[in-house]
DNA sequence: CGCCTCATTGATTCTACTCAATTCGGGTGG
DNA sequence: CCACCCGAATTGAGTAGAATCAATGAGGCG
């Protein structure tokens, strides 16, 4: 897709940084080269891999939504990311998965079991760096923002990742939002209600959110 | 140093994952190849780079400690990581720095301004993946653990990164610990005091911590 | 020695959590 | 088509834990 990536020099014509957007499609192409790869369909709440399992594949989401999370011994859960169509996940720093991955709703996933060659590894770097920036930004949200700010940040993020439509389909239940934001489901629910009362959004069913005042939400989340 | 890295195939002899530890020394060697690179000494609290600046170098810490952080508009701060000697930082997903980097105490830093070639990029991937795992683990601490658990996790982490000595020198003030853990300095201080009263540690000056019951702290942090 | 910053401790407030009771909405079967 | 069911979501009341505000204490440096 993005020919820019075919030539490693194109990454950093003048500096150390990668000018291009992290491009999972390029990684896909690289992985696809010379072989077929299965597309697996997972039903809602199916586990894709578990913490501690041997990491032996990369995954690219064709459709659906996936949650990546970690657990404490007593069951407390932190969702570190939601993956949507087009995104690549499953890369790890060593031979083991450090997280759980589960389909939130029905999801089509292409699985790449080939060993990682140097070229693909290099293509993967921008994807990993993008994930790193995301995780670090999420740290700021969770570490330093109030419940309202967190929920606003979540809604804005989801909106932008879906191409900023006026009405937004959330694939995940409140419990996932809560575990993503470091809150409880009650606090998430109350915050949605507060936003509704303030006219910032309308709810058409619990998971269909019409964003009425995106700018106000964006301001809140900063 | 680590010849393992000289051959890209060695990364993943059988699977998709990187078997080796992320090895900044290998990255350093790769960067060093065919050129001199300046070592700069920064005084305490000096800025190394700022958010929004053009990312044009990689940095490797020879000695000292560095904080990487992000700010909200009103000044709230989240420290996403502390870097110690040997670690590489400053890689970004695009042409801009997304974070601030500051020396906490006097720090020697080797700066690599060379454009990133494919080989170095590939070597950098394990380092980036390690940073990603760290950030995601930190999300769990901040999102789902109590103040005591967070401080315990911080102490155990610092201890292990310094080679698990009985007495631990903290380079950073309470305000940095607080901004790293998503707490206030008062809460951090009270938690240290509580641990002292419980006999888990002794304080020899505010930044010198003798870990008395490491196992109890480790248990707390899980 | 004295100053200034950093750290500790105390009193109080407030946000988000916990526990509990409804209500809503999507799916199923009569 | 409607009634019912069940999990998910909402709402309410009370509480706990960390933040805030304020005062005091300790260490390092000129």
C-alpha cells in the first residue's frame, strides 16, 4: 500500500525519527510476501492469547474490536489498549505474551506465524513506537486526570479513531471502559449521565453515543 | 558487546518474538560505527529536549538519572519513565518529541545524531518493545493499585534496576515519585512513613532507603 | 550560622468507590 | 406481537482513601 516503506531509507531522510505514520498495511504486505495466512474469526469474548503463553504470531485485525489487558492476582484488571480494524498487535519484547488479548465483539483476525525477518522487524518499529506513545499518553490520562476528563478523553479518542462521525458505536461494555480508564462502571455511567444532562452528548442505547458538543469534550480532555 | 545482535536472524530463531533481552549496548555499538559522538554532561534539572521539539537524535545515558514526562495545560505532570545508566531514550514515532526529558541529577549523555539506518532501526525494535511493556505495566500500577501498592512497586522496581542492593539511593525528590505514581508528595511521604513504622524499610536521609523486608514489599506490589 | 528547599505531619475536604436497589434493553419463546 | 427473562446499565446513599490546605521540621549549601 504505502510504497514509502518499501525503501528503508525513506523512514528518516534527515533525522533519527520516522517521518511516516506507522503503517500496519506495510507490515501486512511484508508479512504476506510469499505465503498464505489464515484469517480466523473469533466470537465475542473469545481469548486470542493469554499472558504467559508463548508469543508465536503477529495479529492483524480485519474487523471487530479487541481488548489487551493485564490482571492483578486478585482479579483487578487494566485494559491497556483497544485495537480496531487495521491495527496490528501481539508483538512482544521476548518469547512470552505479557498480556491477554480478547475479542470484544465478533472479530476477524489474520494470523502471521512466520518467523520475523529483519525487514519486517524494521517495518514493525514505527508501529511499536506509535503504541508506545499511545501508552505513555494514556498514563497521563490515568495518572493525572479526573473521572470526567478521562471519559471525555476516551470519547474523543474513539471518535477520532472512527473518523469523527457524529454518532459513535462503542463496541465495549461499561466494564471495559472502566478498566481502560482506571474507574468503576458506576463512575463511568454517572459521568455519561452528567455529560448527557449538560447536553454534551445523547445516548441512543447504552453503546450508541451521539456526540453533540465535541469541542467542549475535547476541551475537557486536555 | 552482544554478538547475538550482529546477526538479525538471531533475534527470532523460531518464532515471531525476540528471544534476547533488549540490549542498548548493541544499539550503541551500531550507532557508534564509523563516527565519533559527543558525550554531553547535563546539570541537575537541565532540559535535554522538550515536547514539540524536532526529534533529531538518540540519547544513551552514561551516568545519572533522567525523567521523561508530559504536561497538561494547567501544569499537572505525569512522569512516564525514569532512565538510568545504560538506557537509551529519545526515539519517537514521528519527527517530533512527544515528551520532555530532563536530567534529575548530573547526567552524562552520549548523543547520536546520525540518521537511522535500517540495521539500527531493527536493533532498536527490542528496546522499543521493552519500553512498551514497561509503560503498559505501569498503566496497571497507576490505574488499579492503591497508594501503598504503587509506592511498594516503585521501590521494588528501583531496587531491582540497581541490582537489588540492601540500601537504595533515590536520585529523585518526592515530587518526581509522586508524579511518576499519580499521587501527591504528601501521600508518598505518608506511605514512606507508614512503611517505616511497619518495619519494612529504614530512611537514612530522605533519599537513602534501606529495604528491610523486600519480600513483604514485593508481595504488596502484586 | 542562617537561609531555603524539600520533606513530614496534621486537619479537613472531596472525589470516586462500595454496596444496594431499580430500570433498561436486547433476545427468546409462547 | 407481546410477555418474560437476564445481563447490563443507571441511580442512590453512605464511606473510604487520597487530595488539599496549612503548619512544622530537617538537611544541604553558601
